[in-house]
C-alpha cells in the first residue's frame, strides 16, 4: 500500500444538512476541492454512520476523489447516524425516494456541474444500482462493489429457496444494533436525546419482515434490478471478489446490460467482501481508486481516456491452493473476456456414474444422502471480510458427512463461470434440501472448497412458489453453483460433495427426509475455459491486463487500544461438540473493529457475538442468538450513550419464533427497553 499526501486539489471537509421535501434533514460530509469552478459530484449513501462506523473507510476514498476535482459526498440514510427520521427496512421506497431527492439536490448546487456519480460497497452498491434503475437525470455513472441485482436469491436472506440460517439471523441482528444507536451530541447538541428517543419508539426489527416473505414475491422484486435491466441508464462498473457471496451479480450485469447495449464493465478479483485496494486479506490488491477515477473522468468530466476500451470482464483465475481460513495473497493470473457469456467457455459434463463414490451403492446403483444436521462446520463465514477465520478450512470432515463423487484430473484445466448440477432424486418426504460443493483435493488429501450451490426441493419449479415433492418418485432437479475462476492441476482430484444439510448456512426443514440419488441420471457441467496457446490473441489479451500497486490517502488517525493485546478478544470462530447431547455449537465473533478512539474525541466501543446450535438428528433444534453491546462516549461533553441489542430465532415443525430485545441508556439512565416477539408460520423453507 502506498499512501498519498499531495493531490492536484486541496480540499476541505464540510458537514451540513440536505433538506428533503417532507422537512426531514439528512446529514452529510462533503469533501470539497478548493476551486472557483463547479465540479462533478460523487455520492455514497449508507445507513452505516459516517460519524463513526465507516469513518476510517470513508477517509480512504473521499479525500482521493476530492483531491482530483470532485465533490465527494457521504450521506447518512434517513433514521441512521446523524440524519433525522425513523429507520426503515433495507432499500425501502422511502430510501429510494430520498436518494433521488439527494441526487437532484446535489446537482442543483452552485458548486456542482450537474453531473453526479454514485459508488458503494454492499448496501451502498445495492442502492447505487437501485437508484440507477430509477434513472434520475443527473446520475451518469455508478461503481457498484460487492452488491446484488437479486434481493431474494443472492442476498443475506434466502439461497436456492432455503432460508439462510447464518446471515438471515446475523445481519438482522447487526441492523437492529445499527437502528438502535444514538445520534451524536457533537452534531445535535442537547437535542440528541429527543431525536434518539423519537427514533427508538418508532423502529421495528428487520427480521420479522424478512421471515414473513419466504417465497420470491413482490417484496423481494422491489429493488431487484434483475427484474428489468433495461431501466438502468447510467454507466455501470460492477466489481466483486471470488470470496464474496455477491460475485454472480458481476457476471449477470455484464451479460444482461451488454446485451442491451448498455455501458458496463466487470471486474472480479481474488477478494473478500471488501474494496480491492483495502489492506484486508486475501490479495493481491490493486490501484482501485485510480481505476475508478478513470471511470469518473470519462463519464462525469468527459475526459478522453481508454476506460471504455477495456475488456467487458477482467477477472482472476486462482491457482490450486491448500485449504486455509485466511490467505495473504492468492496465486493466480488475470484474464479477460470481451463478451459474456463467453464463446471461450466450453461446457464439459462429468457423469456421476463414472466417478468414484465414497459410499455403498444400492443394488440399483443408487446412493443415499443422509447427512447429520451439523454438516457445514467447515463452511467458513458467509461474508468474508478479510479476518483470520473467515474462509473455508479443510473440507474432509464435511466431505465425510456427505456423498462425494471424485474424478481424477489427468490434465490441468481452468473453469470460469457457473458450474451446473443436474440430479435425479427421490425422497419419502414432501420436502428436502440439497447442498453441493465443488472441491479440489490435493495429492496429500487436503480438500479445498472451490464453490458451492444449494436447492430447496420445493423451489425446483421457481423461487416464487412452493411445490411439494411427490413421495418416493424420481424427480430431475437442476441448480447452479456460485461462479468462480479456478485452475485444477493434473494429479489432483475434482470432488463433488453432496449433503442434505448444511448448518448454519441453510436452516433445515422439519420434513426433510433422506434423499436417494440416481447416479446414472446425475451430472455436473463445468464451465471450462481452455488455456490459450502462447502467442494467440486470447493469450495477448490476458497478458495485457495490468493493475498498479494500491494507493490511498493518508489514513484517518484512529486509535485501537485493544490491538495486539493478548486475550483482548474471544476466538473468531469456535466449534463445540457435546457428544452426549449430540449437539454442535458454533460461536462467531464477527470482529468488526472493537474499541476505537477517533480524532474528534469520540470513544467508540463495540462488541458482538453470534451463536448457532443444532442437534445432529433433529432439525427443529436449530436456534440462533446474537448479542451486541455498543457504547459511545465524548468525555469533553460529559456524554455517554449505550445500547444492548439481542436477537434470537428458534423453530418447531410449524413456525419460526423471533425475539428482539433492545435496551438503551443515557449514561446510567435506562431510557428505552422493548422486546419484540413474533410467531411466523413456515412455508416449505
């Protein structure tokens, strides 16, 4: 990482309010270049509190853009951070309406040329896409990083038609903790508590809404730009990482927007749920800020450059790697595709009946899939953020709880895109779930997870409906694995591991029975990308991809008192097994940052822990718990505010049960306490 101290423009940071038509004021920070001329503006629009939580990351980006002649603006969404109002659900119509107003307000300021761009990662990437689909006239271009075009089947709630146990719970708990945090007394003075109490007494937990929509209905269609890609008029740079769950969005945007002759470029690297220049593992990192600057210069300043001549998709192919929970850098290489789907991809079928099976076949040549419900312990984190325990570890234990189909790799090859599975199955139950992993097994026996996919059998005819399985009848089902770029080396084994449980990623069904798999009617289709011959045009195109070393502005001077202190934090990922009760507990510390002290005097303490329990033989014992503790303190103002936010989900055959518990304190005085309890019927999920 190279830090830059001097830019073409000096800048200043301005804190001010954006007035909305209903009288609500949104708080913003504006990094403003010192110039006598109007400049284009770039907007980041988030609920994650510009005054504290994202401040270190904000200072990695906004000063850079301001230093190159842009008004770089960070706005707190209504009801969050220091903005007025009540927090709504994620990507709500109100959030969108406010966002359009914000864009138009920015464009009308005398310091703005009228051209506006948007960028963001995760939530900010989502609403960049969503607001682009509403096509406000000033919005000319976006950079959307680690985002999704499909809120139902490629977000934190459902996957393959099944409820996600891990992030349906964890992210709902995280957002409850965000909703509950106070406004800053430095910004609001003595009005801070009045504004906070107004917010607290009107907020609702997100989890109950999300669980009330277990099929792909109009709730999830809202904000899913995949419903109509033609609505996006702004130029789109779509960015993702192979270790981020949203990576397929980059491939879909490249496919569908390019087919509509829209301006789109895709970039997929060896990264987690992070910006490609952040010093968070894995790397290699790239000079992402200057990559985006070329994008903004072309679309917002109309500067001539070659950004539109880049290949449609620049992506990374990972070389074979041993299984590890963290890597400093991934080995591999950059490749390019000028169209997607690519004519360079050769679909290659591997029939299961020709593979080596790790279990006994029946007389008819079938195998039984009957995994214990704690299968999935080696899955890693749904959202890897670059922490030490994030990525999947050796898969051999989970492989042993699954049916595996092995194929010897006699000649090295690469895959790029989505592997597709077709399976012929039957079950004595009315429901069931399939979870499949594609693994790379080394000659030493280590099993590295390459990619994976899931299917709720009741969603086999579409995510918008629940169709029960016919009892003990053969049914052909198909589903895709998440996209990946990976090199399989000669002498290794390609393994498909199939289970009917994957906790806590997938919440188990109560009526899930054993699954019989017909090997003769089952196969995997691999997206093989033949390695181009040396000197060919394809090889030259791949070799031409180059990224400079990552650069950033000098970081914000935030102190982390716990950093480096032995025993200052619990283990990031702890698995405990009770062999008598036949129960497995997974405990996770998401390691979002802990204690920190900001340059403006704010002391910020944050601690959270997630827990997931299940008995090996009883799917109705699945339960989750999350605890958040937050404290904000300004000693110079004699101000301290605290939040305790706990979330729990349990179930039985018929229902999910949620409990959300929030307590808030002004100093030692409890000013708010509420428990939300809800019973939500299960719908074949």
